[in-house]
C-alpha cells in the first residue's frame, strides 16, 4: 500500500448578507479548501478476455457450422488447460449478410459469436491467448485485469484521501491558531492498471496465427481517490 500526496490549498472569505428592513448585517465566514489524494495498489486477481469468432460464407448453414466447430474446439482446449465452463460464456450469436454487387441478388453471409473468459487464472493469460489465436478467433476486443472486491479497496483509498486533506488543513489551522469544522466534502475515484497488451488496439484482428502476442501482466492495479474538503476556519 502506498500513498501519494498532491494538494491545492485555497483560502476564501465568503460574505453572507441578510437584509433586515433598511439595515444590512454581514457575517464573515472564512473557509479553507483542500484536496487530498489516496492511492491503494493491489495485485490483480482476475483477467477478462473478450473475443469474437466471425465466419463468412455463402449460406447461413455453412457459416453456422464453421462457427460452432471453432467455438466447440476452443471450449475443449480451454477446459483441457484448466479454464472451467463456469469461467467461459458464449454470447451474442449474430447472423448478417451483404450483397456482393449492387443490384445483384448474390449474398455473402456472416455468423459471429462472442466468447468471454473471466478467470482468476491470471498466469494462464498467455496460454489462453494462444488457444484463441490458434483456433479460429478473428478478433480480440478487450483484455483487462481486475480485483475481486474493488469497493473494499476503494473505501481504504477514500480514508487515505480524507486523512490527507484533513492533515493539510490542520497544518494551516495550527499556524493560524484556528480550529476546523467540516463544511463540505466531495469524493472522486479512478481505477488504473498497466496496459496489458503492448501496442494493443481495440478490435485488433489476428491475421497471422503464428504471430506472438506481446503481453504484459501488470504487477499492480491502482485504486486512486481524491477528496475535496471544505472546512470552516474558526479562531
């Protein structure tokens, strides 16, 4: 776990007015606005790979048969390599066609199926990609690494962010001999990990099954949060 600090400190004086007949009274409220940041780094626990089998042919039956054969073979090889059926879903079966020439009735048909693999077997990521690319997958749409309980880790990061903001405000308050009273708090978050595929582009088409897919498994995923806190600055 590590913690980074980046802050901006702003003093502002807000003058609130309240009319009372012809006489106006003013109450001055001095506030201090600070930004605190929290960062919790954790090892990835899951990998999710989304790929597509897209078959072109002269008939729906031809395309469907080829598509089913490829998907079945991939599922067998995944299971043989320790990826269970519960970790793989086959979805978005889609049939489409296009006319080969304008005003021609001749058509080409397309049948596509999406295969989604969501597993904790992160060390097998390269093997999974090999199985996909060597057995008929035409596209890899997405590859990401995750943690199982993001909310819990996010909460830890928020605590660090608020403590960071409060510490900064208290430092200034001590110099001025003032005390702090919380007024307003805003929270933001982000979820970051290393780019898993070097030079990876969304919908990357696998044109050569012998190509080695450059893979980087991130050592950590960063859960970053920030807290914008406003305190009354009372002497």
